C-alpha cells in the first residue's frame, strides 16, 4: 500500500490546517490524499499536536468525530454511522472490546492514536497505518505554523498580524498545541500596556495571597523577568548590575536564587 502512496502526485493541494512545508509532513499529507480516494480503514499515529485530527478530518470531512474515551457515546454512534473518526483510540477504556465491535461493522473508520498500537487485530482492522513525526523533526513547518497562528491571533483579538519573533524560541514540547498557545500569549503581550500587565499579575496573585511571607515568596515574579530581559539586552552581569543599580554580588545571588527560572529550556 505504501508503495502506491509514493506515486501520488507531489503537488497535493493543502485544503486543511495541516502544514506541508517539510518532507515528513508532505509525505503524511500524500498518504491522506490517497486515503480520500479509497474505502479502507486507517490508523494515524503521532504525538499530541502533530496534526492527526486535521488529516483525519481531511480524509473524512463529513464524519462524526468522537474521542475513544467516551466509550458509551462511541458505541451508540457506531450503530447508525456509515463512517466515523475515532480520536485517541489508545484512550479507550476497553480497547479489545472496541476493536471487536469495529471488526464486525461495515463502516469506514479513521482512527488516531498518540502511541504506536500493534497487534494482529489492529493490523487486520486498519489496513493503512502511518505516523506523523513531531515538529522537532519538521523544522520547515514550524515557521509557517507561527505565521498561521499569528494570523489567527490577529483575527481573534483584532489588529495587525505582525508578530515580533525577536528572541522568540518556539515551544514545541506539545507540537502545534503548545506552539499555538505560546504564539497567542506572545501576540497579546507584545503590545501590552503597563496597566494591563499589572492587572494580569493582580488577578494571578489575588487567590494566592494569605501568608505572612507572600511578599518574599512572590518577589521572583518581578525579579526574574527583569533579570532575563536585562541579560538578553546587556549580555553581561557586569553591565546589568550597573544598569539596575545593584551590587554585582547581590545580582549574582539573585541569579543563583532564581536559577530554575533563568536556565534555558531544553
């Protein structure tokens, strides 16, 4: 089956939210394009946020989408469906029973899973199985996703889709899920006013205050951002201590105290 997939035309038109700038994502999209023309069941595997649901909806645009964790709802839907998308099939509370039920039905199934599933029953039910690699292996997709999410933020919050990517390190820990959240937050914060920022901190602190050491405990919320911003701008602790009017040893101690927040994320 996969040999046939390789023969699908390379210039597939992306009419879904799935970005195809990298070779890996382009290959996955070609597989999905082929599946639109077939009547076989397919299992799409990959981490959270890699685009499994987008491709499943591209293959079966009119099908109901039900998470496998909603077991009774899923069984009920299967009674009247001609085709269905089952997301997170690995979350099913009774995967064996679900596979048995699906194997005895004559409906088209596209399922997604966050982990690799392998068994004779799975292989028999899903004649096509393929993985979508994480964004860490799809570098060319990340830049386009940032632009796409910035446009979404512009449409949602109003204003220009201009997005300042200076000092922006994409968070792809949960692939597009974490990246989208990060872009949305950064979009809002890039033009934030002093009063708005103080309102955010106030709302964050209000339910947390109550002990006689709160001032000391939450001082890091001010110190960490100003230290991080200063180190990025002035490049050295010596210059930063001078600009902040702090003794070098005092700054050094604060950096050591806040080490967990100041270390670069891996």
